[in-house]
């Protein structure tokens, strides 16, 4: 949850870090937050709007998984992507 604390600090809203931690709000939960949720944990209206806009700008899967920016066209390219993913998950061959 330290990542959320850093993210809030970048938004200039580090005063909410403890509230987010108390409610176990991490990056997997952020996309599900609503205005009502933020209000329930004591975030004021203007800051709720800023947080919701910042959440909407968060990259979805790219921050958690390595996803190539393009689809490999040839078998060789697909194989290279497969090998690179395999080596990242198994720590090499």
C-alpha cells in the first residue's frame, strides 16, 4: 500500500494516505472506487473529483503485467515474446 501512499503524494493529497491504508485500498481496488466510497472515508468533494480523474488516467494492466505494445506478426516474433516472458517468470532458463 506504500505505492498508493506515493501516488497520493504525487497528487498532493498525502493527508489521505492513512485513510486509504486503514481501508486497505491498494492499486487493485482503486479502479473500483466511487465518489460515495471516497466520501465515506472522509475525502472532501474537490479532492474526490481529482482522485477520480487521476484513477481514470491510471494505466490498467500495463502497470501490473508486461504487455507488448504491439502484436507480434511472425512466428519468430511470437516465439521471442514467449521466451522473454518465460525468462521473466522463471528467472531464466
